[in-house]
C-alpha cells in the first residue's frame, strides 16, 4: 500500500473504533471461523439482543461485517477484504515505511 492509497483518517478512525471494544473483537474472532447466526453469537457471548445489535451495527458501519437474512434469522460474516485493508494500513504506517520518513535539516 502506497501513501497515495492510504485511507482517509476518518475511515481509519472508524476501523479502530470498531475494534476498540472487547465484545466486538470477540465477535470478529468468532466470525473468523465462518458465518454465524445472531442467535449463536448471542448464546456464546451471553449478550442481550439489544447490546449485541449495537455491536454488530458498529462492525457493519465500519465495513468489517456483512449480514444476510435467511428466513427470520440474520447471519453475519467477516468482510475479509476490509480486514486486509486495515492490516495493510497498519503495515504502511510503520516508522520509515512511508514518504516523509527522512529527516530534513530543520528537524535533524
């Protein structure tokens, strides 16, 4: 990923916000093993439906999670492309890995 393709700060902030909660990280971990019905997530996490809906909405808005309806159940899955993008972003912002890394006379 070059500096020209780095996401806007607002997008990166949404990513990190979505991953800043232990429950949301657990949801991502569970979904890394495959699609899950909301009832499965609720049972494993011991979360009330309203709280789980909030966490899933945050993950969906960030682009990490997608959903599909099957009858009366909603199944959730990871958007692996979004996770790859955040991994690329993290790799691209390491010291010395981007334009502007060299010191100029004013700050050397």
